[in-house]
């Protein structure tokens, strides 16, 4: 009997993304993001291109530290993965919050992420001044 289970590429992509995020390795994250990557944040309610997202992250990581914990990954149809987790967030000069609930829906192609829709209650955070505006 063969009980070998193969991890789906979609899960591999999200696990790699999370590992790079945990190490604050933006260059590594870029390797997981496809060229046509789109990020949607509940806090800004705007689609960000790959370049916009990583430009924002460079600035954000200068003053912000987020640790995701209790991460649960659920594979869904069409190469998507639901991630549910809690975030501990500290923003220099603005305070911190613990156990902020997050949900992300990752869309993948192979072992790359093409889109991430991130949901959380932005009103539960200290003011953030480094997100893009229209």
C-alpha cells in the first residue's frame, strides 16, 4: 500500500511566502510572487501591483513588525489557498496590537503566487502612514 501524500504546489508556494515573510526576506518573497502578482489589502482597499506592493513593504518594514502565528492553510479549488492566522503588529511610534485576526486568499500558478487578497480589520490597528494613496 502506498500512503505517500504529495503537497500541492499551491501550499508549497504559500509556505515559501510565509517562510520568507518570517525572515523579512523581501527578495525571497519576490521569487514566489509571479510577474503579474496583485496584492489587495483591506486597509487601503486597492489592488497593488508587484512593484507597488514591494515598494510599500520596504517602507513598512522600516517602522513595522508583524509576526503571523497560528497559521492554518486550507487548500481550495482552482489553485487557491485560504490562510487564517493571528498577527502581532508593532508600529514604531504608533503602538502595537496582539492577536489581530487575518485571512488571506492566495491564488497560485505552479509554485508562484499570482494574487493575495488580505482581509483584516484595519480599524483595529494604529494609524499607518506608508500605504499608497490614489
